[in-house]
């Protein structure tokens, strides 16, 4: 019985992901990173502007690493404290998700550390940030190429 | 190193391609990293003991099966059959194990996260070695040579002759009777047995770490290329093989997953392989499995990661020697169905021509069949296949196959590690 439930659950989650993807296209500008990943990359949505830099440069292939990120408001550039940030992503061309399940910890003053990122293949990747602050919620996507 | 080879005379390679070839070259293989989960991983005494345990047929409930029954040294440490045959038939194909110590995950579905915890599973699998924890602990205790070697490496053994404290046939991984015996043991004694059992795995792992991949014709080609020894490159690989290599790192995109000097990214991918021995999932309720003798579909990594997270022998567990910071692969492992459902570990391609049948279910007998699968990319029956059809010509498929045959190489280890120990 467990298997059928898992399959159904999988379909439900897939639908949720597709809706995420639609939101991203609608709400945020994508940003293509340089392959080295050694400079800050910024992406702005409707409410939030997110910047990231990999703590390991150049962006490592097939190795678990962390990103420093800062989240600011688009309106007045204030750091966003206490946001809930979830990380998703994958390789759209290969129809698979991230090989890891990264976790975010807040460092303070609008800075967040994303631990547990890994890009297991060469090619085009997307990292989706699902930022929720109070009643505001937005999905932003970083595009990068390894 | 020169990157502009034969630029004036039509080199087959661009600078970027040469940089990529260098990454695939055995010379780029870093020294085997230490295993923080196993403090005995590089202990010579542990490897000595592990070598003996690997070949010892007494390490099975019927006294006829050892690790080497399926991981045969004369057969590149695999067995040449569709699915491993020991006491019964295993669920999946037997993988080759040279260079396996570099991997963060083990088994086709990555259900263990260390080499030593991998070695424990077949010992207790009813279709492989079929034993149980107290059986193996007592085997070490009752053999004077093993007992001495064990105690030298891991410390004193408890009095395992006490069959009230340590009953025969006790394990939490067995049938109801075995589980009951295990539950009746004291918590301290259960831990003692688990400690001995995990040390058996750690000794076997110390041995398996000696089995490293050797230099292939492909590696000699790249080395000559990097050193601008053009005549040597021409003598090492034929035009057909070079054309296959070009496809491998280019149009056929094999290198996206079969990447690095071991030709694997040690990750999990769904390439749409269906095991004909299992049911197709379809949309039938799972209750159907109760009315058939065919096993349920193979969900691969989706189940594997869940088992790894639950295992008492994982990186974070009591029997691991690692600190929490060493366990990032386990802590951050993806478990979502998008990354795991129907996904299996990317195998190394070193010696690939010698290690068929192929895929987790051993469904392809030849490289030709494997390449045909990639060329047509049929849909997956479990999850979604990540492949898109390559649409290569017959000639291109032959070139790719010719290249794959240049990856043959002997295992790079002292000859004593290939043989059954003499004493």
C-alpha cells in the first residue's frame, strides 16, 4: 500500500513543482552566473533582492559546498531578517532535481547561509529560492552553468 | 602542459577538450581520501584480516559463500551474470569494486554511506551469505587466528562462548525468531555484538581500499597527448576509438555523468531501465503485489536514501568513527522523488567491456545493447527518465563502443590482494 501512496504523493508534489516553475517565470528575472562563481550574483523579484556568492570558488563540480546570501527588500534595500528560505532546483534539461537537500540558516542582518549545495553534473542548473517573509512570498531563480 | 597541440596540423582536439580529457585521465585521480567513519580504514592489520574475511566461505550460513563468490578477482571483482548468485539470487547485478572506496554511496540504490556498512548487508541477506550477527561474532571468537588479529586491531572480545548472553541466530535484521532472540539480549550485549559486526565490515573495507583502478590504453593516450607525444597518441588509440572518445565527451554527452577519472559522478540518475522481473508500477493499487509472486517495482535511490538515513550503521550512528561535520553527504542527501525515484548509481566505466551484463538489473548483455538504449531513450516505468534520444548513426555507435573498450585496465594492487590468502 505504501507504494501507491508514494506514487500519488509524487504526483501531487510534481504538480506543486510545476506551479512553482510557472511562478518563477512570472515573478522573477533569472540571472546567469559566470562559471567561476567567484563574484556576487544578484537577482531581484517583486519584493526581494537576493545576492549569493559561493564559499568555494570556482563553483565546485560534484562537491558539497555552501553559499553566502543576502536578502534585501526591493523597495528600500533594507536587509530582510527572519525570512524563511527554502531551496529547490535541478537541471531542467535533464528533468531532475538537486542531488542534495540544502538547508538555510540565518546569520543576521539579512544574511543567510545555504549549506549542502551540490552540482553533480556539468551543464545548466537552476537554484530556486522560495523566500517567505510575513505575508510576502516569492520564488527567485538563479541559473548557473558548470 | 601544452594545450595547443597540432593546431597547425589539424589536431582532433581543442584546448577545452584537452582540459576535459585531463579530468578523465587516471593521473587526475587524487590520493584515496581517509574514511572518517572508519578509523581502521588504512590500518595494515585490519586489511590483513579483511583480506581473509573477504575470501572465507565460512562467513556464510551454509559455509559455501564468501564476498569473493560474487566479487571474483579473476573477473574484475564481478561475476558475469545478470544478478548475483549466492545462497539465492540477489535482487540486482553485482557491481565491480575496483576504486569503489572513492564513492560516498554504496549499492546501486546508495542504501549505505560507507564501505564498511556496505560489507555488512550481504552477510545478513538471506539470498547472499545468510548469516546473522551472533553467528559472525562467534566465528571471529572461535578461530584463534581471527581472534588474535581482531583483538590486536580492535581490542578485546567479550566471552562469546556464553550462549545465554549471546544466543545463536540473533539479529535485528532477520526473521521473527531471530529478532526475538536479539530483543531478549541485554542492551549492552547487543551493542557489543554490533561493535564486533561493524568491525568485521571495517576490516573488509580496509582490504577493499587496496583495490584501485589501473592505467588503461585511454590513460596512456591522454598522457601522450598532454605531453605532446603525437606519434605515441597515434600508436595508442585508433582513429575509430578517438572518434568514439570525441562523441563520449561531446555529442553523446556521456561525460556529464561518467565524469572524472573514475568515469562516474557517484550520483543517482534515472535512465529508464526496467527490470523485467518486477511489476511495472502503472496506476494499479499497491495491494496487487499481495497477489503476485513478482516483486514490486524497483524504486532505486528513493528507497535507498531512506534506508541509509534509518541505518544504525550510517555515518551519524554509534558505530561510525566520524564527527557530525564529516557526514555532509548523508545530512544533505536529496530525498525528493524528483531526484531519487527510479534513480540508480552511475557506475564507473573503467573495465566496462569486461564487467557485463549491464545496469542495476543486468538487462543488457553487451555494450551494443547499452548504447542502443541511450540512443533511443525509452520512457521509464518508475519515475521519469532523464535521457533524451541521442540519434547517433550505426557508425557513431560503433565508434563509441570501440572507445569504451580502451578503458580496460588491470586492477592496480599488489598481486597478493587478488588471491585467496595462503594462511
